[in-house]
């Protein structure tokens, strides 16, 4: 069992660490034995220092923080030490813990909606946090609450203090939670995945508020996240966890540029980046993390490590110093990793080509279509013209009369060809997913038309659409919600074949070949969805979508909920399948780093409209619309030097209501150029005239009166 040790950095004030964790162990009893969620973790934090903790789901990151806060269930067995300003937290009773929590140490949880009480206003909850540790009048506490809302960047803080949590956007709620955390000027702030599930623009705002909170309080920060881009830009040191223990630690530069642990190299290599062109495969870490019940001897990463030897399977390595006292790695062969990258260790192959060819033999189709026509050269297979979708807004009460419309999609036109990936990008609520469902006729358009090979789809009955469903398939964002828990995966994948009457023609063989094609073991066909990891479930969803040998796939945020290493494998799989089967993809995403890696063309949507479109290369090298530039600026780059030296374009506020969009340019209420660079006459033009999508040449178009190109990174 490995124990981690990181020497405290000398404080310029001469004070000791504000947080010390030594040999921390946490176990949870299960029916199969004790799950060792945390195994021998040691770390320390100085005042004002930021430490990032990274690793896949289940690596023990959050459990470590919960143990420090004393928030684990009573069944958990915690040993070791966790001290805040020298006071031991392990073993304290609730009354003693409540004196420390929120005062000396505060925590920001992943989901702000579950962290806030829905029956109290946010101002009341901020004031409550202040009153819990300070004697003052309720009026003074309320003024402090308003001040905190202003500090974390919430507009109209005095009015917002009277709002309830459900009346605020996700980003605002997260900023309220940050305000609660900084209410009593804590010495340590623990942020557990504070930006998960937030749009990239809101993520940038939240991280800015968190940085401000740290500077205002001079608190030490423990930032737990799976986003290495966020880590690169906001922390001083990094700790990498795997299977409940720390496997590498050091300064952010040491961990990113001089990694000495194969797992760390794998995490970094798994990331798509906005500063790298399309054309190479990512390098995922094959396999899945081990079960934490009855861990086998040796290095827990050995079953997934391409360097593993018999020694690795026998003896678990200790966290051993590398280039200096601040850098340590738990690997028997760390000295052999100098100058190595993920490409040197891991393979990027994800598709079983033989299985794919066997699948083609069963279905009587040719998989070798590469090189026939390049992406976008063939005629459009799927085309939309002037799509409009309005949802009625109804009044409250029994009669529920229609009082307005939500303008979800407004005059959207796009097309995608065989072998091509068209990405739809934008923030939540911009109409991406609604457009995707309109393309597949899962929703009926209010106006406009969708064509499949020049055949209009609107107005077709379910019976008429049924044969076309085989050619047009969808992969949903949440694989667990889209798979029937009562069916094993063989039945799930076979279901489309049965519905279309194709199962009798070698259906069982096709199911096995589909499982092999997406990198799953055919012998696991009798297992149920809950018995697979998130990445494996997404592969099952892809296999089901491929069962009828479609020509076009709509992929609705297919990798947004996955760990980075699993995400890389799914992205590679999609790219390999496209090359082998000549598939057309409509790829819905808010992550421009994934979009740059996988797409050929991009359509940027804002408040129901396409505001810019063009080839991926054109948008990333010469983005013309201010909104596209804001999106690109908000995506973090997993490179400490680049991330901390790049120019940021920050916006404030949230997306306006689609039930009442602004006049003229819909982006003007948040546009940095409108606010800072335009004259009053130019601003008036943006207010009164809606910009048209104008061609800038070579298929690159933008909808901005004052478009000015600039690179995104």
C-alpha cells in the first residue's frame, strides 16, 4: 500500500500549513467486503496556495475532501489525520465540527442546486452563514450577504438577494455557493468539481469568482476536478489520484511537462485541445479502474499500464521523489519516462477492423469506402432549410391559456454530407438539441423543411418514416437513461434489428460483431446496462445506433458526461467508425476542444439562430462573430504556460429568455464589442437591425454588423 508525502512549501510568513493530511484511509463496508476508497493519502496546503486534485471518477478525490470536512456517513471507517490550523478533524463530534466548518474551512459542492435550501432566499442563506459564526444584527448580516453577492459578480445584488435558488441560473447559483464559502473568511476552501455541467462561458465566470474569493480571504484552495485545463490555469501544485491513492504530485509545471507516472501521461494524452489541429488520434487509457474491494497486490494501475512487468503486479510502488522535493511519482520505472509522451506508451486504436469487416459480410455491405469522396464533396445526405420551432408558453391555473412562444429554433439552415462531421455548438438553451431532434423528425417543425437525399420529411406519417429510421439514428447524451435497464445488452442491440425485420438474417452474429466493433467483449452480451461503466454504456448506445447500418448519426453531447480517458476512447471510436463506414455525423456539443478535434465544419448557435458557420479550420483561425470568439476564449487549454498567458474575452450575464429575445442582434446584451468598442450610432444599428448571415468567402459566414476576424487560440 502506497503512502503519499508532499513536503510543505516554505511560507513567506513563517507560518505552518493551514491543512495537513497524513496517512488518511477511508473504507466503506459493502456486501463483498470493505471498499478502500482512500488509501494512505498525505498532503499539505500553505496559506494562499492552490492545490489541484485530479483523477477519474472513483479515484477517491471527493471522499478525501469529505473526510476532511467530517461529512462522511457513520458507516465509513476513517483513520489517519486531517488537521486544519493544527486542529484534528478526524474523530470530532458534530458540535465541534460545526465550529470549524464554514469558519476555518469551507466547501463548495458540485451541484449548487442541492447545496441551497429551496425554501429560503439566497440572501437569507448567505446571512445565515455569517450569523452562524459571528454575533451581529440580522440587518448587518443581510448587508454582508448583499456585499458577498456583489463580490462574486452577481448583477443587481440587492434585488437578487431576495430571489430563491430556482430563480437563478446554474452559474449564478454556483457563485452564491462561493459567496457562502467566503462569508467568514475561511483559511481553507475546498471546491469539489465546481464547474461540472456548466457552459464554458459560465465556467470561466465561476472560476474568476473563485479566484477572487481566494484572493479576498487569502485562503488555501483545494480544487477537485477532472478538467486538466482548469487545473493548468488556476493551481500551484497538482496531485493525481488513482484507486484511492496519490500516484503523482508536484508543481503544475512538473506534472504537465515532466510527468513520471504512466497514468498522468495517459490523462494528458486523452485530452482534445483547441490549440491543436484535427488530424491525429487521441491516446486513451484502455481498460477501467479496478474495484476498490479486495484490491490485488502490486500497482493498481498495472492492468492498464503498457509498461507493467511482473514487479508491478507483485509490489505497489511508493510515492518516490523525482526531480526534487516537490515532485514525486509512484512508479517502479519512472526514470524511464523522461521525455516520454502518451503517444509513446498508449495506442489510439479503438476499432476492431476484422469485426467490422465481418459485420459487413453479414449485412452484405462494403465498409471500405474511404477515399471515394472527401468530407463535404458528396451531395448533402441531410439538409435543413429555414427550420423554425416554437413551443407555446401557457398561463398558470386550470385553463392554461397560451400567452406566448418560446423561440427555440429560428430560421436555421444547414447540411451535412456523407463522411462529414458537422458540429452544432453553443451554450445551453441555444437550440442545438432541438435542431438535432428536428433533423430526425423527433419533433415537428413549426416551419421549414428537412430533406433526406432531397426527399422532404415533414408531413410523413410514422409508417412512412419507419423505413428511413434505419438510415438516420441518434446517440443520446446520457447512455444510462437511454438504455432499457430490464434488457441485457444483446437484447438492446438486437431490438432495432427485430423492429425492422432483420434479426432473422444473422442477427445474433451481427450483435456479436457490433460489440467487437465498438471495443466490447461479445461474451458480456448477457450483462445489463448497470453492470458497465459510463464509457462502456456509451459504446453500447453507439452499437445500437449502428445495428441498422445507418448513413447518418446525430450525436447529442455523446462525451460530455465521461471522464477524459473514457471520452478519448469514445471520440477515437467515432472517428474510426466514420472512416470505415463513411458515416455522416451531426455532433452537438458545447466543448470547442472536442469540436476542433472531431468536426469538419461548425455551426455556432445563439438563442435559436446560427450566428457563424464555416470549416473548422476557418473558425479556429479566423473567427468573425464576437460570440464565437467568447466561446473559444472560455475553453481552457491543458498547458500551464499557454493557459496563463493567453488573452481572455469575458462576458457577463446569462443567455436571455428565448420567450422574449432582444431586438436586433440577439447577442448585443452580452457582446463585449457592443459594450466597449462601438459608437452610439453603431450600437443603435445593433439594437434595431437584425444581422444577416453574410458569406465571408469559402463557405465562411457570420451574422454580425461589425464582424472582425481573429484566431480563437
